[in-house]
């Protein structure tokens, strides 16, 4: 039986959470940060903004000579709260205000995904949506969480796999999407390009 050829994979994101999800799923991507100015990208809705940012990041990295022949994955997440797109808070004050506005409510975490096959020049993109139901942390708990520094580095000022996990009552949808990317959506986008996700698996040691 002939071994299936392995495709080179590049993650166009500096997110440790996204890298961790891909590694847990058997992949070992290279990381090339796009350098896209996120503030320069706009869209009518949070979902469209997340998608536009993902497409921008993937296309910038895919155009690099050192990415030739690789599959590039670009992602971006924003929290849709009352139709407003909330990314990473600018500072501790904004993170505190954000949590006081979110507690006891629900928002939708929108993550745009763009998969680019540089060997063909084709790409496929889509957005995954997960409803997040926030708990009701006290002012003291919010202050302690913000003081940890964690919310300044994540979209929506929260994450499911960190210190804010006790403050999230539940989700409706793909939990991986909230952490950073939706592996089922990535698989479907790859399939649109004729690439099997198993072609991206790292060799099994041993």
C-alpha cells in the first residue's frame, strides 16, 4: 500500500489556541503571521468581518514565495453582542466593561475561516457560529480575571480553555470554534478544494 502524500500546512495566525487545536487533531503546521492591519478591515456584520479578516490573512500569507505549494489556513474570531463586533479588548478598563456587559447574557462567537491551496490558487471560506451563554461573575471575580491579563489576548475577552471557563454557563455549537477554529468546517473547506484533511496529518511516530 502506497503512503498518502503529506501536504505542507501553514497557519496564518499567531494564536497558540489555534495551533494547539490543529496539533491535537494530528497536524503540525508551520506558523507565518500575516501582519494584516485588522483595524483597516471593515464589514457590515460581525460574521462578515470575521470572514473578511480570515480571507485577508490567508491571502497575504499564501502570496508569499515561501508558502508556495502549501495549504494555508487563516482564521479570525469576533464576538457578536447585540450586533456589535467585539475583538480583543484594548486595555484592562475595556475588558472590565466588556465582562460587566456580557454577564448573564448570551453572545455569538463568529470565527471566519479561509483555506488557501497555493498549488492551485484556489481558496474556500466560511464562518462558524457558536452561541455562548455567560454566567454572572461578581465584580470581584471580573477584577481578578482582568488582572490575570488573559482577556487582553483573546477575542471577546474570554476563552473556554482558560481562567474564564468557570464564568461560562454553556455553549450551543462547536466548542473548538470558540477556542479558535472549527475543525469540522476546516475539513469541509478543504474538501471543496479537493484536499483531504488526512493529507495534512503529521507522520505517526513509532
